């Protein structure tokens, strides 16, 4: 019985090709992670930054909270929206979710 145990410990481990396979598998996971998660998020972030920088007076927008309004004033970090006649609200620029086509507010 003792001779069986000593021969089991003396046996070689996994073949050398298993280490290469593990590296290829890890590299595959990194590539999948890049194309499925990181790259699309970077595209969305870039598009949102372009949207924020293109805000100007008169642009009709919707905020992340669902408030529709027309831009009346743009500061460095804030934007004022006219949500109803004579009613202006101030929002952070980053809360603007999308720019609406002209005339959307009148049609609603």
C-alpha cells in the first residue's frame, strides 16, 4: 500500500500544453470582455459627452428623470430648462439623456 502512495506523488503533473491552453483561454476571455462590455460602454460615454457639449439655447431635451424642456441657459456644469411657460428648472448637464427633434414639445 505504501508503494502505491509514493508512486502517485512521483507522477508528473499536467502536460506542458495545458499551461498554454490556460493562457489562450484567459486571452479569449479578455477579448470577449473587451468587445461585449468595455467597448460598447466607451462608445455610449463618448456619445453622451458629445451630446452634452452640443447643448445650446433653444434645444429641446429630455432628462434622465423624464422631464421634457427647452434649454434657456447653458453654464459649465448646469443647464436651465423651460419646462412650462414661465417655469424654468436648473439641472446638471449630465442629467440630460437625449436631444429631441424640433417641435416635439409643441406637438405634446
